[in-house]
C-alpha cells in the first residue's frame, strides 16, 4: 500500500527511465506537428505563449530560477533567461543532462536545433527573429549549472546546490506526473520541489492532463499518473501554494500522434505562501 512503501513505485518508475532515448523523445514531441510555429493550434507554441505571458505579467522576479526535470529540452527557459541572472537546469537522467551540456558548449552534436524556438520567443518579446543569436548567448551565459535531481527525495538536489534562502522561481514542465506512480506520490513530489523555493517565490508548472503513458523511445513505454485540473489545484493548495492563474489546452486531433495518450495540458502559475 502507498504510505507503507512510497519508495517502491518510485523505484519502478526509475527503472522505466533507464531506456529513455533523448533523440527519439525530441523527435516525438519537439518537431512538427507538435512544434509547428506556422499553425495556431500547435502544442509547443501554446506552451511558449503561456511562459511568455507568465513572465510579462511583471510579478515574477529575482536572481535564481531552477527548472525541475528539464529533460533534454530548453524551450521552458527561453522567456525566463531574460529576467533571471542565474538559471539552473536539472534532470534525473545523465543522458538528458549530457544533451543539455552539448547545447551549452555550442560545439555541435545536438539532437535538436533550437533555432526556431529561439526565433519564436524573440518574436513574442517584440524583437526581430534575427535576434535569436543574442537570446542563445544570453541563455548560455545565465545557465550556471546542470544538476542531477530526484523529485521523490525530500531534498531533491544536493544539499549545497542552492543558496539557503532557496530559488526565487521554479519552472517544471511535464515532470511530476511523468515521474510519479500515483497521485499521492505526485503530490509529495510537489511538496519536495516546493522546498527548493523561497516563500513568496513563483512556481510555473506545466503538465499533462489525464495521461496514462508516453513513449520515451521506440518501445519504451513509461507509465504516467493521470491527473485532472481539480487534482492539480488541490495538490498546489495542500502544498502551500496560492494559484494565480490556470490555463488549459485541449489537444486537437492533429496533435494526437501516437506517442502518448495525453488529452490536455495545464499551465499553472502559483506563489508559495
Ligand atoms: C519537457 N521538461 O519535455 N525526478 O518538458 C526528477 C525525473 C524523475 C525524478 C524522471 C517528460 C515527458 C513528458 C522536459 C522533460 C519532461 N519529461 C525526468 C511528455 C509526456 C506528454 C508530453 C510530453 C512532452 C525524466 C511534451 C509534450 C507532451 C524526464 C522528465 C520528464 N507526454 N525528474 N524522479 N524521473 N524524471 O528524466 O526528463 O522527468 Cl508536448 Cl504533450
């Protein structure tokens, strides 16, 4: 039973992740149709729009931002990097941290070209798409670390990884539900990452709605805990967050491409009490 051995489910999840394939994962989720900057209803532009608006509101500020469960992706910090002087990326898997380091070192070998993403976010910010090289340079300058993390530990990062006050802002996209065997584990993990944030700091949480699995590579079926909007809101409240804004995206048929069974995506902006 959950409660008696919360470790067991988490260990089974960790085992599933050993065959995660960053190149295939990027191909499934971060190329068209899911990342089609020409169409209005594509999922990646929707996520980038939410993140852009969350930072444009003007209430999010500080020095240090931590992205929890970055995976092999950078899109989730393309708006944030203009506001924060330090950005820490984190992931459970070394293959993903390696992929991020490849981009940071700018020596080639990346499995995905982030240029259209950089151009799109520049356009959202009212800059010329050609300014993407400046944004890339800014991101390379502010990412100070790429660290291992485990959201199932009460202290998800190494004890000295953050200043004692905690981070000023957390971003986490599609991590908690994809790392947790059940709702109790999801909610505990949210509490654990909340511990990384200073009181009054902001959390931008993106996740899948009602998803039960996704493919992390060919034949690599990873179970996901299905969550709904009400459960996400409850879990935020129970873990000491005040919800500021919740946006929901329903996947059009064209985005259901056989790599998961997700039906929607939520974007929550919340403040730690
Ligand atoms: C992203 N943030 O793509 N502790 O947004 C910490 C862990 C643990 C653990 C595993 C999920 C896939 C979501 C990145 C990566 C997110 N990864 C790490 C996927 C599922 C819906 C959907 C998806 C993606 C693990 C895009 C779109 C949709 C991965 C990360 C989860 N289906 N982190 N204990 N266990 N992880 O290494 O990098 O979580 Cl559009 Cl709809």
